[in-house]
């Protein structure tokens, strides 16, 4: 099926002529942080908050899934999720990420948490610098699809897993009920450029194209970016709803553009991830509910019942136990689990 191009994309292609890049150089090296906050690092955990409650459920589901594993690898750990939370439950964890900046942030986060059983290394998942059969478990959260070669990454994960080793992959689920495309704008800043990021996401089949337009950081451009950020904060990041975020901004500031890059991502669905993992030789491949999904579903009923932190943790633990047993439908966007066969 031919891929659609938006009006803003056509303008960028004609006026900026962006060069091909990847998610690490274009996005993750430029972000100050990946998530709005790191769980249990910035603010104390409050299990009455939906986000904290579902994250606690995910940590417990992973701790349960990797029970008995000596060495677990988090591929594409970003600023330390889920690596640094999992470290409290497992003997030894290793995190890798291709972004130097992300590894620096994760290392600082591990230090702030006082964790001693965490190893962090900068490397690409397409070429893992570990011997064959090294790890008892591998987890990858929203990363395989972010790499330029998802199949090569999955082959590498297979190689470094020991026979009998366990894999759990989460991915950013597309919105299966939505059709067409959605657009989004966000901004970044480095010493040498102001970054205008434009993301076009197609829902069925799920893919997205990302563009970075770099502007020279003159005082006037900084002021333009400050005003643009204010608009995004106030009205949301969607140029279709706020035209000042899109072509209006770009055409007015065309003279300040110093270059641009782009990359494209094919998103997985639970079904395509399951089939791909199976093709690579894994066994016991299943799509399972994440305890995080169940936690989000039940959180409104549970919050406000006056449960103590210990009781709320017990609920998360229960959801982790239950979720591991429930197969999820292939259209759900839920994670995939698999095992490297004993012989293979
Ligand atoms: C969406 S973030 C997820 C980070 C973290 N797992 C989380 O859930 O917060 C994607 C991560 O993949 C990393 N990444 C992208 N391409 C990679 C590659 N080829 N090898 C290793 N990591 C890569 C990025 O640097 C980024 O940290």
C-alpha cells in the first residue's frame, strides 16, 4: 500500500531536504529525559496514583516472570525503565542502550538509587557485545521497533539468551480503533540547535515518520521557540488543531533553518510480534496481558478504598500472578513472551 504524505511533510521534503537518520541520533540523544519522571526517583511512590500503581504491577509481573534468573538484560533501557526498578527484585541486571546520553542518565539514576547490582553499557541492540548464551532473561520495552533493524535485534536477543532463557517484549501499541493518521509536534534544544520535531503516525497498518528541523539558536529564534512551547503546553501538540504549530511557524521562520533529518518506524502489533518471534525459533510464544493493563483497568475502583501501601502492593502482586496466566487477544497490543528452546 503506498504511504500517505501530509502537507507539512511535503513542505519539509521540498524546503529542508532532510537526510536519513535514526531514533537515537535524531530523538533520544536530544531529549533531556524520556518519561515525564522516573518512577521512584523524583517523587516518592504513591500507589493511589494510576501511573505508580500500574508501574508497580509491571515491576512485579517482570520479577515473577524472571524469578530464578541470575542474569537479566534490559535492551534499550533508556533512563532506566524497567531496569532500575527490576534491580530490587533480581540478583544482577544489565542495561544497554545505543544512546550515550540515555546511558549517562540511567547511570546517574542508578547511583541516586544506591543500586549496586546494575551494569550499564552503551551499545546497539543490533550488535550486542555479549557472548552467545549469556543471559537467563531478556526484557525489551518499546525499543525493538525504534531500532533501524528490528529483525536483527531479535536475532541478537536470541543469540545472547541461554537455552531455556525467557524473553518478554513490550511495544508501543497502535490504536487499533483509530484510522488514518495523527500528527504531533515537540521541541528540543542543544547548544548548537533548536529542534522542531514533527511526527506523523499512521494507525492501520501502524507506522510513523519522524522529522527533525534544526534552527540556528539566535536570540530571536529562541524567543520563537519559547512562544511555540507555550502554545503546545496550552493548546496541545497537534498542528491540525493549532495551525500556528505547523506550516505557519515553519514558513515564517524558514530563514533560520540550518538542516533536517528524518527516520521511519514500522510499529509491531501483538500478532506481528508473536509471528516474528516464532519465525526466529523461539518456543512457547504467547501474547499475555500485562499486569499494568489490568492495574489501569481496576485502579479507579481500588483507589479511594483506603488501602495501605502494603495492601496496594499485594494487589499489584495479585494482578501480576493473574496476568501471567491470561492469554490476550492478538489485537490487544499486549506484550509477547517466548522461550529460547533447550536445543536450537
Ligand atoms: C521509547 S524509548 C524506551 C526506553 C525505556 N525502555 C522506557 O520504556 O522508558 C526507546 C529506547 O530505545 C533506544 N534505542 C533506539 N535504537 C537502539 C538501538 N539500535 N540499540 C539500542 N537501543 C536503541 C533509544 O535510545 C531509547 O532509549
